[in-house]
């Protein structure tokens, strides 16, 4: 695969860590119906980068992402987050590990009746005891961080608005702020732009790219819009029928590679509209 | 990083909102304390409550199946009381519903009359109606049927009246424009529109009435209630279990039937 | 007439309006069934036509004796009413507290299957029996008086509120729950941050509704000795004090009407 030969330090000069940030080894998921959603997927992320995961519907992208924080239980394989195998953790340890993984969802998944601030603060729930969280007693540095994050994602002053009073793009920004409140080691994004219009989608992807660079946090983005993926990702991986079939820089994602991934002969159609129209 | 200062304090509710919340909570707590204190509860009772319950269940087992033939007829009587009572109530409920609906009633007075009848019927429980009718007709299923009917009229009529008020006005106007009389308009334009609600509500109330009829016997209004009351007073617990199981069966059956019909209607 | 004209005429003669029962045959079956049922039930019941006829004049007699309502013994009336209100409030609150574990356990999307089935079974069993039956049991166990009434209505309320809560939880959005789980929150935090905000408004409305319903029910269970104004009423009937009975009935109706008005008001304010 083209990516394995990449240099030890990336363009920002950050040096590869001795233990990779995320290492997925032989991940497989077989559902009770016998359907094999993931087949021996392996992946290593050793630096802060935006990794876009593409593939047709049902190829296993969403399953793969959700296995990493065990919202879906893997059937076999290891998922090493900073050297710790997430799959082997018990419930209590899993909760502790989940604090280090921030997730952003296609449907934003905010608690709609709560305010923006309450939603953002809920990102710290893993760090705050039950009684304190019931009384919304978060440490002052968390409150400060929340206001700062809201400002950073462009929602300064929105903290007391109810979540269901926001537009889609605004809600996704709140979701991003919530994830970043965890100060995570890894960001997972499950189709973050699928419910947004093209302009807002680009804004969100730009924001994610900036935040990844600023906070040196790698992000895996499950995305179906190939153009967006190519424009904003440092690295593209592709799944087909649960198998990892591509892992390289976006420039190497040729039309023939896309045809192999999506299995569609007409993949080149958007580029050769003039031919089709002739 | 900009030199911006961010607040480190955030309050979920304003002071005013918190005050209001505390007032509501304090009010509820006061109400609770007042209720419980005045009831003179012997907390010692609850200490061995679970033992008493276990003892009771032990005495009920095994169920006295030989008792079952005795209650077959009362069981059927219970269902008859519920069914006939519901049917009779439907006959009265339709005209009362038209009276109680703003768009079909004659004038303000008739509307108030209709509403008053609804409130009267609905605020008196079936069992209490049972007391009244036992005083009038003496003990027996007739009192039970009247009690069921008296309570159900208000229930059914209220829901039909609401449906009548929500009727599509255009359809009514169209029929009126043909020169039809009021009664003809009602039956051609309004009744078909409220028919699903009517049938659904009636069968829903029938289901509830089966449950209510099972206890009417306590006040002498027929059905299996009498046998249940007697068995409990005689401490004949295995009999009681048989009766309870029988009631369970007919209630579940009526619920299933009611659910089935209502799903077929909508 | 031409052939087509003859056909149209025949069709016109044969047309009947469609019926809600599907086919006309089915409608005929249903109506005949009802008629047969009425005949069967009336004949199988122990109906003495004489007594019914005798009852009509008696009804008027009793009605006459009911008016004017007699409020002389208003102290008993008041204490009975207050006792009913107390039972209703205390039972509603106790029922609310108990309904929370029941509701959570009976929610398919929160509880593991065996617990879910047990909780649902409890709900079905509890709903089948009229509260009067439950009241008799508690009277037998705890003696006459308002304690039995309180326990009866607390139990019935817990079952009712638990069922409503379980349905609300099953209908809520799963996404926010998943998101809060994904940040590493504990079960209690997930409930408080993701489940509670979604169900609380409806739950509060249902609670107020149940409070009002308990007020109505507390009047009935008194008939079997579980306290409240129902006991007063039952006594008055058995003593033929019909003018006092009507006073009690009017009081009950007023109490119920006020309760309903209060319940509607609060639920409208909650929106």
C-alpha cells in the first residue's frame, strides 16, 4: 500500500510516536444473520491526520468506525488505542477509554431539549462524577474551555440557545465542540456532512481539518462524497464488502481505483459529461 | 491563541427561574408531607409486608379448580352486563354527542345541557352508579347494566362530540346546499365521518367495561364480583385464585378483541 | 331502449351504498349477530320484568328523596373529601417514585430481555384487575381505612405510570443516547442527560393526569372500606340517607371537575 512507505515525520515536523495512536489488527464483524460486515481489516494511524474512509453503502464503513469505540461489538481482532486493546476492556475500562475518543454523528445526536452549553458540557461526563453531573457542577476550566470551543467553531453567544433551535450546520458544530471537550486522542466522524447542504458540508470539513492540525488529533471520517474526501483528507482508505482495498494519498485515487472500489463502470461520468452530452 | 478571556462560570437557570422551580418543588413536598402525615400510617406494618404477601400467595396455591363450574355462569353474566350496557349507552350517546358538539347543537342552552350530561355521567364512577341503581332496581344484573350504561354514555359521547367538532366542514356544507334537512345532513355528512371514532370508542369502552363489570357484584349489581367478595371474606383463598385467573382471562380476551377491531378500523 | 340503456337501468336498480363492513353480506351477519346476542343475553340473565317495572316509580321516589341535597353533616363530608385528596396525592407521588424503576425495566431499548419480560408481565398483571379488587386485598392485609386505599392507588399508579414511561422511553430518539454513551458516561449520566430530557415533559403531563384520576378512583375504593369519601357514600346508601347521598355525589362531582380543570391547566402550561 502506498501509505506504508510515507516518511517518519510529516510536513509539520511532528515525529512519529513510538506507539501508534491507533492500530487496528484483523478487525472482523459477523452479524447474527451471518452477514460479514468487516473482513480482517487492518489499519495504522501514527500521526495527526485526516483519514477519509470511502466505499459504497453497506461496505462496512459505519461498522468499522463504530467498532473502534465499541458502539458495535467486534467479532474478532484487536483495536489498539495508544497501545491499549479496546476490544479486551470490561465495561468500566471501556467507559474510561471512550473518554479518549470523540465521536461526531451524521444526525448530530444532540439532546434537543437541552441548551447548546449543556450539550457541549456533556462531553466531559466521563470525567465528572454522577452527583456533580446531576447538579451541572463542572470544573471552571471546563466551563472556560466550553466557551472557547464555542467561539472556535463559530457559535459564540449561542450557549443558552436550545439545540433544536439551531440549523443543521450549527448543530454539527455543537457536536464537534462536544467531541473536542473530551480532549480526545482520536476523532471519529460518521458521515458528518450527509445531512448538510454542499456549502455547509465544505465549511464543516474545513473546520475539522483546521482542528485536527491545531490539536494534533487524528480523525477518521466516514464519508460517501468522494470529491469532499479528496479535497480535505490527508489519506484515503476504502472498504469494499468489508475488505480494505485502498490505503493511499488522495492524489493516487484514480478513476480506475474508484471503479474498483465502487464497482461502477460509469464512475468517470462526471468528468466526461461533455462526452456523454455529445 | 488569542488573549481572549472566557468566563469560567455558567449557570443553567437564571435566579428567577430557579426561584420558581424551588417554589414548585417546595409546594409539592408540602403537599406530600401533608397527605402522608394526616393518614396515620403505621410504618411497622410495612416491615413484614413481604412476609404477609408470601404467606397469602402460599395459601392461594393450588387453585381450587373444582370451584370453576360455579363461576361459569357469573362470568358469562359479567360479559353480558358489559356488552349490553355498552350497547345501550351507544344508543343514548349519539344524540347526546350531537347536543354537546358546538357545530351541531341547537343553541347555547342545548350545548350546555349536553355538556352537563357528559360531566354528570363521567364524574360518577361505574361502581357508584351501581350503588344508585341497586337502590332503584334492587340487586341483580339489571342494576349493573344500567350502571355500565350510565358511565359509558358520557365517555363515548364526549369522544364522539370531539370528532363531530373536527368534522370536515366542506362536506357538511355541500349536503346542506342540496336542501337536506338537519337530520339528513347529520346522517349523510357527519355520521360517516365520525363512524370510525364511534366504533373504535365503543369497543374501547366495552373493553374497559368488562373490567368494571367484574367488580360490580361487590355492590350487588351482578356478575362475578359477588363471588369474589364472598370468597375473600371467607378466606377461601384457593377459590379466590380461580376467580382471579378467570377474570384475568376474560379481561385479556376483551383487550385482544378490542385491539384487533380497532386496528382493523383505522 | 338500447342494450346499453337497459344495462344502465339495471345497474341503477341494483345499486346500494357501500358499507363500512366490507360486503353487504358481512354487514347482515354482524347485525343479525347483534340481534341474536341481545336475545340470548337478555333471556339468560336473571331479569325479572316485574322488578324493572316496579323500579321505575321507585327511581322517581329515590330521585325525589335525593333533592334537596342535605349538607347538614358537612363536617363528615369535608373530612371524607380531604381524606380522598390526601390519598390521591400521596398515592400519586409514591406511584411516581415506584414507576421509575418499573418503566426503565420495561423499556425494550434499555433493559436486558429477562428483566424486560418480567417488568412487562408485572404491568399486564397489574392492569388486568380493577383497583377495587386490589383494594379488597389491601383491606384484608392492612385493615379498613385510608392506608389500604393509599397502597391500592400507589400500586395502580406505579403500574400505569411505569407503562407510560416505558412507552416514552421506547419511542425516544436513540441517537442522543448513543452519543452520550460514546463520551464515556455512566448509566446514570446517560439516563439524566439523554433519556430524562426527552421523556420528562410528557411524563409530567401523565403524572398530573394520574393525580386527577386517582382523585376519582379514591372515591370508589372507599366502598370496600379503603377510606376516603367513598366509604361515607356507601354508608349513606345502605342507610337510605338519599339526601345525604346526593350531597356526597355533588361534592364528588365538584371535586372531580376541579381536579380535571387543574390537570388541564397544568398540562397546558407544560407545553
